[in-house]
């Protein structure tokens, strides 16, 4: 059983894979490269290219990369949930930065120390930021640290706050798994199982998780690194 903090880590780690599945980033080259964009039939590919091209489809030059709108929708849903939750939680648990009164000049040693301290406190990288870099991985990482009570200018979460973060984490990871799970594909391998069964081997991958070779008869599995994990 994974904790909500683990779920948030999963979202952070697999966000690039969602980008790949959406076609908003070059696909990996792991063979047989099977990102969603490459699983479309030629007809679907042409349709999408035609929809997106604002020029004559016969015009020279590269075709637009097909974008998977369903995956983008999922990403927007996950990201909005995480950012909204982080904004809400930060308002509640993040201590406002210290303020130092200014105007007493740098010749006052104590005053200078206080001003530097205040500036450092405000710039504490552990703080949630309401502007600038705001994306799903940043929010997921920040929320996971709050669930784990990591040190920083924050008070501990109460039960309601914890529950709210857990809900958004669970929803996010479920959406992510469902989306990437559909991207996982099987392909036959032209070698028999080296075990006595001599069964049909298949390779499963393409969803960003480590590819696995599996025997459909005896169920033994091998990872890409040839380590026997069965
Ligand atoms: Zn076998």
C-alpha cells in the first residue's frame, strides 16, 4: 500500500512520461518505441496532421507533431488539482516571511543582520511560490514534503489538511496510471523462452515504466538489464 506522499512522488517522477505520451516532448528511443503518437494508424495520423496544419497539407516542410488531446486533458486536470491544493495549503501552513524595518542604515550592525535574515527568510527555496515556476512536479514535490513534515517555515498539517492533500494525490496518481497504463503495449519476441517450457516471449513497454520481457507460458520475467527478476 503506497502512501499519499509516495503517490505524489510518482506524479513527479512520471510527469515527463505523460509529456511524451501527449506528444509535447520527443518520444524516447527505447525499442520498439511505442509512445501513443506512434500507435496511431497512418490514417489517424494524416487526419490529425490535416486538422492541425494551417497550411496546405502538400506544402513542403515538417508536419506538426500529433498531440494527444486526451492526455493533455488529464495533465491539465492533475496539474490544476495540485496547484490549487498547494496554493490553498500554503495560505494556511506557510509562515509569512519576517519583515525588517528599513531606514536605519547599514552602519547599524544588528539592524543589518536583521535585514539580511528577513531577506533570506523571504527567499527560502522551501517556500511555496504563488508566481513563477508553477507546474505539477513542483507542486507534487512541495505537497509531498508537507505530508512528510519536512522542515521549513511551515506548521504541521492538521487532519483536514492532510486529508485534502491525500485526496488530490490519489486522484492524480489514478489518472496518471490509467492514462499511461493504456500506453503500455506488448510485442512478441522472436525467441522461445530459455526455460524448459520454450514458450512465447513478449516484450512489454512503451509507457515509461521499465520494459519487461515475459514468457506467456511459464510467466518468468526479465528486465532490460537482463537481470532475472522472476
Ligand atoms: Zn517460459
